[in-house]
């Protein structure tokens, strides 16, 4: 099926959740362990950055595997990156995250910012953004060169959009303003996290409070 990670499909008659290789064969215990190892090492490789971070060959070397193993498990680099993004999304558990139930806009904004702030500090977040920055930035080029990865990114974006909508539901806010806040927050918090790592040039907590105040004023104006 185009655009679907075949390693997540369940073959007819098999128990739910059965994983297949890129060639359609059922993964045995060793194959599943290899897959988990490759995904784990891919996240570490991406999170550490560097000139070879977005390299399927680098992931294989780090895991002590071969390019043939990558092909068997994921088909190609596109299949690997799509699987990595789905793996990270599964760890993030967007759909299962509890949304804030505070009655005020200010409290909701604070809860969402705190949730995002914890997320941007995780290695999986660094891996996600390193991968996105290392792939074609134009959507049409990404879809042409990495169609399965493009679909995985689209699924990630949809989950984040749904989380934001749930987080601000029931407050009667302008939907277009909530949408703009959704687009702003990841970049704003990544920027603050990066600044905080420079060693005291920015008071990150004061900056976060300023962001809370600004977004609350914008959503309620």
C-alpha cells in the first residue's frame, strides 16, 4: 500500500500487531529486536546532530548493522525515516495526552506551554527537528523524494493540531487565533530552549512568562 510502513501491517490471519519486513515477511523475535535497535539508534544519531545525523548508513553503522538490514526492515531511507517518525510519535503519545481542563484562558495557555516545554527537552524532540531540518523543506520536494516520510510528518502535524484544539476547546476562542498559536509555539519554545543552553544570556523563565502573557492577551483580545 503506497505511503504505509509495511512493517506495521498485519498479514491476513495473523494476530493483531504482527510486524512485517519491507519485503512482506513476518518478523521473528530476532527481527523485531533488530528493528527496535535500529529505531533506537536512529533517534540517538539524530538527537546528537552532526553532519551525518540524517544518514541511513550512519544509523546502520551505529547499530552494527548493514545497509541490507535497513533494506530488509524498512525498504530504503524513506521507509526508515517514516518509521522513526512514527516511533517518536508513539513515544510522545499525543492522542493519549491529558488536555488541560482549567477554566481560564491563562491557565490553559500555561498548561500547554509547560507541556511543550517538557517535550522540547527530550532527545526525541531533538531527533524529530534534526530529521525535519535535514530533509527537503519544500513540501513538493519532500513528497517527491520521501513520500512515506512526508506522510509521517503530516500525521505528526495532524496530531499536534488536534492536541491544541482539544487543549483550548470550550473557551469560545477564535479558531484562527488558536491555529496561529499552534504554529508559533513549537518554534518559540525551541528558540528559548536553545537560548537557555547558551549559558545565561536569556532569563528563560521570564521569557516563558512573557510568552504566556502575550499569548493569553492575543487569544482573549
